[in-house]
């Protein structure tokens, strides 16, 4: 994968919203779009190390009223989100993501700057050519499996909070430069009461096997596998 691709995240920028939401919880094993079998939403994400997540959660505490701050255990970087998975594709998807993970080494990324989406999401920027390369590899896999393309360009970010559109105070838009190590990503999906991890994929080696069901706590200085919030 060509790592010469560069994407700069402005220190403060507003990005138009293009269906940048995460779907409401639904039954985890369902793929049929009807009331009895609602469509499942899937997310491919890297959870942040606990120490970094706690620092970002503290910054999110100053967001305006009405914007719900993200909790530390839910801080994550989303590579792709998609609704529905055709019957029989879950296993090929897991196998493909395992191969993607083995092609990429752990990533040392930089968190810096902040921005908002018009829908009311406040985020911290993520800078790393290797994050872009990994996301492009995941995108290519989903395309090869016949899944539709993303509805908006990839903007590497970590959500700090979400709610009605509002202009955060300048202090909330200052995210100090932080280095963060991403050792893994996970395939997660919505359930009736919470999200669950389908499988965790360590970067640079085969996936953990067996993968324990449900979200687990993040370990310090490792990418966790807990539940994404937004």
C-alpha cells in the first residue's frame, strides 16, 4: 500500500455532514431489513489506549450543553461503518480483515487539532499516513466483497461529543499534540442493548482466537476493544 498519500487535518474546521451518524441498536445476528429482522450496523474501529482516551474525555467535558461528551472507554477511530451484510459474507469479511491486519504494522499516530461536522459532532484530528493506508486497504476489501462505497470521504478523527449543532468554546477546540499507538482494530456490530465485538485483529499478526464475546476493558497503552459510541 502506497504510504505517500497525505491528508492534513486542519486545526479547526467545519465539515459538511453527509449522513455521519451511527445507526440505532438492532439485533446483532440479523441482516434482513424489516421490523422483525432489522438491518445490523457494522463498524471497523481502533479503540484508543486508556491513557489517551482519559485525556480526551477530560477535554470533552467543556463541550456546550446539549452535546453529549464521549466517555473514555468509547473513544475510537472509525475506518468504516456500513449497514447490513449479505448472507454468507461475515466469514469472508473476517478472513479478509485478518489478512489486512497482517499486512500492516502497529501504528504510531498523532492526535492534534479539532473540528466539527455540521450535524453537531465535535472531533479531534488524527494524523498518520499509515492510518490512511490501513483505511484504504479496508475500503478495498469491502469493495471486493461487493459492499457499497462510503457515503463521504474519510476524515481520520476521534469523536469527542455529539448533539445539536453548536459552536464549542475555543478552549474545547484546542487538542494538544498527542502520540497514540494503535495495535489493533476490531469489527463491531450493534445489538439489542449494546454494541458487541465480533473479532479483534492485532496488527502484524494473526487474530486473537477465540475472540471473547462482547466488549472488554481497554488495557493501558494498548488499543482496546470496547464499544464505540459514535
